[in-house]
């Protein structure tokens, strides 16, 4: 690869009511975390910490964003932290349904 080659990537972040996709031209060899940091999305979304946010590429979580090098055309996605643990929510829903079924049998 030439030293001056660049790649074109997009960085995306979304809240329920506001979404942004930023197109960037970056040096070849840029990693996932660097692209997120260079997007400037933390300036548009107060409270967004790009140094610690979970990141992915095309819907697949990247476990080591500092080590994964981007390819031309990649879309980096910045993930929001989960508000509730999905397993816990399912357990609660199942327990509620079980209690409701038991109550309707008793009556």
C-alpha cells in the first residue's frame, strides 16, 4: 500500500429521536476507534464517550476496535449502552406470564 492512500468510511450513531452518519476520508491503516474519534459525533451528542463506547462494523460488534483496521467503504457503528439486560427482561416477562396463568387457573 502506498503511504498516502486513503479510505472512505462512514461513522453512524443513533438515538431514538436523532441519527447522524458522517462520511470521512481517512488514511489507510486507520482503526475502528480512531474513525469514531475523528467523526466528531461526541460534539453533536453530549454524553457520548467515544473512548469507551462499544463499536461495530456493519452490525457486527468489534471486540478490539483499536486493533481492527478499516477497509474502504466500511461503516463504523457506535453502540449505546443497554438500559436493561435482555435476559433479565425475558425472565421477568416469563415470570409475569406464569403468575397470570396460575391466577386464571385458580379462579
